[in-house]
């Protein structure tokens, strides 16, 4: 993602010096003053432009390239359902129904990696189109089914594609809804799993379309 270089020019007001009583020596000073102002203010000020370098972590252009699995609240007796399917537009569609029955209330999908080192980057950007509900993006640093995950929430806009920046420093450790003691911050040198979870304590259907996940870093 890149941003054009910002360019700022100071706007000058028109100054009418005619009709002002001044002596020849004063006029010389006024002329010199105006010349200095004009020479100084017409020089454009170019601000430092910042760009983002990006690396694709996940997209869906290769079809079944990465194995995704479904983990819902059924593991603890809940009734929520979900699935992840590919679209003709080469995106993924995460859909389902969140049920609050039997102390449930979440649905998720996750992908596994042998090991992923993102330490050269500042965070990840998601391109998603949702239903206005809140979701979680999660990382895990081991290949275990259960254990500590690192999460950050993001809100979607109904029916609109958005790009969401999620800095690594904003991810918080979680284990079964609690913050575990001594877990430490996310270590981006060793990413083993990533996932999407919905658990906003609201019962009903949900839809989240995912175009890609990319790691980003800012360069100048």
C-alpha cells in the first residue's frame, strides 16, 4: 500500500500597498520585505512520504493451497456452526450461525503452518467484507489444538470491503477467554497457526468474506 508524497504550499494573501503613505526609504523597505516573503513562500514544502511493503501470508488464488479447519463451541457442548468455502472470485467465505445455547457462543476457522517468521514486519493487514459484526484475528505459536492464542478484535462494515491494519503489538494472549499469566507478548518469529473467530455474545447468522492477509512494514 503506498501513499503519494504530500505537498504543501503556503497560501499568500494579496497585499495592496497602494494608497499607503510612505517615504521612498519606506517604500524600499516594503519592496524588499515583499520580495523576501514571495521568494520564501513560493518554495513548496515536500513532506516525507511513507509507503508500506507487504508480503502475502494467505490468499485464496491457489484454491486448496493451505489446509483450514473448523473449531466451534461444540468442543465444549455448544451449538454454533460454521464453514469456510471458496468463491468464484478466489476469496474465502466464512459463514455460519452463533448459538448461545449450552454456554456456547463462538465459531472459528484456522490455518496451520510449519513455521512462519514475520519478525521483519510490523503487523498484518486483512482485506475483508463483513456483516457489521466484530471478529477476532488470532495467531498461535505452536501446532496444538488447544493452548494460548494471541488475538485482536476488528469491526466490519456491512457489505463493504475494508482493509484493517493489525499491529503485532496490539495482540493479547488469551486462553479459554482468560488472559494467562506469564504468557508474554506475541513473538512474530514463530507463527504456527492463524485464524478467524467470532464470539461477540450475539446469537445469529454471520458472514465474513476474506480476500487476503498480508504482513506489512513501513518504509520511507
